[in-house]
C-alpha cells in the first residue's frame, strides 16, 4: 500500500462505510474495511478491479460525471447508485467524492441506504388490493385480549415468516412470553397506560424473540379497542427495525472506534480550522508537551511555534486547504532539551464539498532519524573497512549486479570500479576463465554454501584464490593474487618426486613452521600419514614429555637465520613410541632472497642413541659398584676391624684372668659389647648388599602414598606421643606413586625417627608431610620438621653417606639417611635436603 494511504487505512479499519481510492478509470487503488459487508469482496480482491463491474451502466455514468467535475476543480454533489453484492443482491449506495491529493486519483465514500418503501396514498377501496399489500408488507398486525394473549394474527405474512412463526404458533399465548426480560417492565407500564387511554400508544424499541430464540428489535403501536364491541381487543401492529438498530449501533461503534483511534493514538494529533485555530487535540499531544487541553484549544497553532517556522506552516496549511494531503519533516526546538524531529501529516477534513478543517498528525521520529544517521555513519565505516581489506573484494545482488567493489579489486584486475557498480558480472573481462568462475558463483548462490577455489586468468597470467560467501542479499566474493604461491607449490611437487625415493623422512615446512608436505619415509618412521601431518606444526606433532626443551628452543632460534644446521632430538611416533632423529635443516630461498620453506631430512639414530645410553648406564653401574666397593672397604677397615680387634684382645686377657675377680667380669662385659657391635656392623653390611643386589628386582607398583605414610606414623605413635609431637599430613587422598611399599615405609620410618631423635629441646616438635603433583614429572613429597637442624655447608656431600653423623650428643649409627637415599634411588627417585641449625630440616623427594 502506498504510504499516503497509511492514515486512511487506520481510519478505514474502524469504519463501516465503503471508503476507497479510485483512479480515473474506476480501478480500485485502495479499499478499506467497510468494503466486505457491502460487496462481499476482501480489499485485496478489489485492488486493480474496476468499480464498473459492480455498478449498473447508469450508476457508472453518474459516477464518471462526478469524476469529471473533480478533474475540473469543481465539487461533486452527493449521488446514488445501485451496487451489486457478490451474492447478486443489489444495494442502494449514496456516494460522496473528494480529491485524494494524488494526481489521477480520488477518494470515494459509499454509504448503504435502506430499501425504498412503496407508498400508496388514498384509501384502499378494493379488498384484493388490500390483501396484496397486507401479504407483501413489512408489518405484523394482531389482536390481544386484556390478558395480553393473541386472539388474532394478521398483517404481513413476510413479517411473521421472518420470525419463524405461523399464526397457530402464537394464538392463545401471551405477548409478554415473547418479550425480552429487560423490556418487560417497560412493556407492562405502557400496556397499563394503553388500557386507560383511547389514543394509540407507541413503543419505539422492543425486543421480540423469534422461533430460533434470537431477538428482533420491533417498533410497536398499540390501539385500545376494548371499548369497541365490534373488536373488544387491543390492536397491535409491529414493524421489524432490527436492521435500523444494528445500523445505528454500527455507526456508534464506528464513532467510538474513531474516537478511540484519536484518543489513544501514540502520535500527537490536533484539529485546526482554516485559520490555524486549534479545535481539538488528543491526549498524546498534551502528554508530549506537558500542557492542559484548555491551554491549547481555541488558541492559534502559530502561537506555539518559533517565529521562523510560522511562514513554513502557513504555507503548508494553504496547500492542504487546496485539497492536498501533505507529509513533511519539521525540526522543533524544545526548551531545555535537544531539538525534536517530527514527521507531520496534514489531512483535509471535508464537510460536504468544502474543506472546513485540517487534521495534523505529528510523529516524533527523532530516535529514528538519529538511528538513520547512525546507520549512515556505520555504512561509511563499513565502506572504510571494505577499503582496508587487503584482499580484493566485491558484492553481487541476486541478479548478478555489482553492488560494491573495493580499490584492491580495481588494482588487481586493472578496472575502474565506478564503471562496474550496477553492471552485471558478465561485463567483467575474465577471459577464458569466466565460464568456470560463473559456474562456481552460481553453485554458491543455489546451495547457500561457501565455496573456495583457484582460477587462472590467462589474459593476465595470474592465479587467483577465490572465496565466495552467499547471503540473503547475494554474494560476497574475496580473491587474492596467489601466483607466487601456486608457482612455489608446483616447485614443491617437483621436489617431492625426488624426496619420495629416499627411505629417510623428508619434511617440507613453510616459513611459519607448518608442514607442507611429507614423503612416505616420514610416514614409515613416525606412523603419521601425509593427511595427518600436513597443516600441523612439526614440533607440536612430534615432541613429547621427554623431548629436550633446550634442543627444541635451539631449533626454533636457528630457524630465524635461514642457514643450514643439524640437531639431534628425541621425537615420538604416533603410537607414543620414542625415536631419536638427526635432523638436517636446509633453507629454500625465492628469487628475492626471502625464505620460501625449509627441507628437513630425518635420519633414525635411535639404535646409536640406545647404544650410547647403554654405554652410559654401564659407566654409571661401574661407578656405583666402585663406590660400593670403597664403602665396603671402609666398613671392613674401620667399622669391622675395631670390634674384631677388641674382641680378640679381650678374649686373650680373659684366658689369663681369674674368673672370680671383678676384672674378669669387666673384661667379659667389654667382650660382649664388642661382639654386639660386630653383629650390628654385619647386619648393616648384609642390608646394604641386599638393597644393591635387589635394586633391579624390587617389584615397583602403584602405591597409595597417604596410606603408606599413615602406617609409618602409626608404627611410631608411642614415641611421637611421648614427646608430644604434632604430625600434619597434607597428602591428597588417592595420590599414587610408582614405588615399593616396603621401601616407602622405610623412608618415612627413618625420616620420622630422625625427626624424633634430633628434635629441639626448646620447642614442641612439628612435622609436616605434603605433596604436590607436577604432571609427567611425577609427585614431589616435602618432609619438614622444626628440629635442631644441622650445618649443611659443613656436612657437604657427606649427608647421605654411610655412618656419617652430625649430632654427637645423641646416640645413632649414621645409617638412616643412607638407607633413605638408597631406597629412593632404587625406586627411580631423587632426594634433596635443606637444613639450618636450630631451625629444622626439609627433605624434597621426587617420585614418578
């Protein structure tokens, strides 16, 4: 619908009259809600149809004469035509015509008139004529007795039939029985008045029930003839006025709807006379400007406008008084606020053929205008973004017309974008590639899916990488000159033919360290197919937990210098198996001396590395065995020799001493002590040898660290309680380590024993055992106490040596820490110690 008809449509939706806009040929340009009751057609069915198809020939001629008068600038008088309903029924319509404000169109308003009454003056002198009129009239006549009962039914048979009754259905029944309950009181009062009067009594509106239970409005006249002995009854004539009442109600509803439209319209509406005097305003206007109705009505509209707007508004109203509808925007200053932008519609109001007033409808579009300006700014920003896109870019509508082109597009293809905007894609010179190009774009448009392809422009000798993105508006197309990239790829394909002949792994990586190509040798060595490797970062794909990060960093650093280099590194196969590779990196430079890619040759050196590792392990084992031999020699020469020499000396003296003397008994006790010391040394030696011999067969398993620690604490509970020691365990439940239960128990038992034995006399003993998890590095156990501590600098590397003691005021053998370290290393772990005199000691144990 044309925008000029917006207000008319909103008014027509509330009207029962036929309101329409016709052109000079009588074709419907617009029709309102009242069209359906009068024609049986919906508004959309009439649009484009001529009203001539609904009018009689004489009716159309009368209407055409009205058209001609309006065209000549003359007023068209009211006139009447017959209009045929869709059902074939003819209706009497009274028409008024007025200009629409648009050239070649007019507004026609039609109102249905009641059917003409056949009036016959004079007396009915012939009974036959009387019967015809009665039979075909619209009134029902009846005689009613004093009780209100029908004793005779006559008059129009049509009237009775329309109620669904036959005379015998009413005879003997009370008139009140058929009257609406709400009308009974009024009827009974009027009947009482009738019984006391000789003049006819009229009951203007009464509801009468028909045979189906529906109510009809009737107009009743009652004449008292009870005093007439020839009649002795009340004569009642009734006329069905239901249609008239309904018409009136519809008119009232139409007025109420129009009033509601006026009162509740969110836009500000005012009615002004020809001189600009305000006749009425709606509540929205009062609320908008915070005024009372009395402050506006009967005041000139110009008194509320700034002086510079008065001439403009006067000119506008004169144009409306000439019969034009106007729509324009007005910027209105508001005190203490920003200016408001109003969209103003002025509509002439006709009374008869004269324009008596003007409706002004003003809608605040400040926000919309601001939004529109914002959209314009955003569009400008978007255009800036288009221009900043480094790729060539253009858009097409659904009819293949160019809608936007950036400067990069014009540069790459050597065209003037202003010549292409609005033109079809076919005008673009793409040489032999056009057919393939158009096919790809058409596929994207039809499937709604984005497409990525490459195309060669033979007339420009360049390769383009094209990306197409469909949308509801059409296509967005990006393309980049990838000629150098394609040439490099072609060179890469040539190199790959050579690389596929070697059993070593060959990798082509680009300047960004992304794999471009791998040979079959790479797949055989690593287990990764070309599809799995290409596009991946080589380091991320092949490195693992035990890969030396220092070597990885060194490779990354050397790649910056674009020079050949070699490295050896531990990599991982797809299966997780470890492999050692010697990597030879060779840079490939383009014609400009810039790095194009690296060629990396992988050589499997796992066997050599395993041999080196075995040799290193053998060296370590020999070193450890040599250290153990030295330790054994120390034990034999020092710890074992002393007790043996003492025992031999005491035994020799005892053979020469009287057994009954005190000296004998003292010598015997000393001999016993030397033997026990000898036994202790032999036990220590046996335990050390047992650990060494079973180091590779101790049976490692997943051990619950918290449970093992609690067990060690429980075994020393009596000693801990006697010294009032406090043990705090901060080990997460379920923490598992790779170790041996017996060895772990020994570690915790010895550390707890040392903490108790070497506690400080100055304070209560506090022991804390905590763990932290470090991923693939395993679990770190922290064992700390606040005991007497020792001088770590003085102890040096003797801390974990056999028979080394650092607290001489307390009994001890110097084997505890030796066993702790030996057990931990047997489980593949490490131990470190930190200590300060009179502050305490902390052991850090690393287990996997």
